[in-house]
C-alpha cells in the first residue's frame, strides 16, 4: 500500500471512526474526513466538541475507515494509528469551515475561535479484508508512513 492508496481509500469512505483515550477511558466518535492527499489526512472539528478535549489531552489516535458495500465478502477497513498535528494556518482553517456543508458560511467570524483543523501525516496503516466466514480479518496490506 502506498500513501496515494491510503488517501484514495479515505477519500472514497469519508466517514470514519476516531478512537482516543482520555484519562483511562476509551472513546470513539464518527467524524467526517475533510480531505486526504499526499500531505496527509485532514479533519475539521470544533473546540467545543468532546473530541477536541481528548485530542489536546492525548494526540495519539486510531482511525478506522470502512468501505461502502452491501456485500460482506467485499467489506474492507483501513486502520491508521498516528499522532495528530494541528494546523495553524488561518487560510486552511477558514477553507475547512467554509467547505463543511453543516456550517453556516456567514457565521464564520463568530465560529472562527472554535474551529480546529488537524492532520495525520505519519503513522501505521493497515488495509484489512473482513470476510463472512466468522468475520475473519486478513491484513491485505501494511504501510508505515
């Protein structure tokens, strides 16, 4: 698996699950990917979200993307273990906010202090085939990037 394949799988399956640990308790949340390319996987969240608090406490995460299929024998997931990196660029933060279909573009100035963008640039990625025979997992590909 190459970085381009990681980005393609993520872009094709934009809703993912981010796993964190806060204190001594696990936490998982479904989060939409903003976009992925050769520079990393980018996410936009709000500081008012519980996930933000967890990421500031412990930036180590695992992300799981699952492909869209109705056939269990074609079911694949990509798991990434990484440490996130925050993006400080106001231009990128504004672009992320304005591209979010849930956010009101006219309220950006009010929301700006609570918008955060982070990315995954290095990590350990595994593409896993999930099968119908007892839902076995078979690692199809592995990349440390």
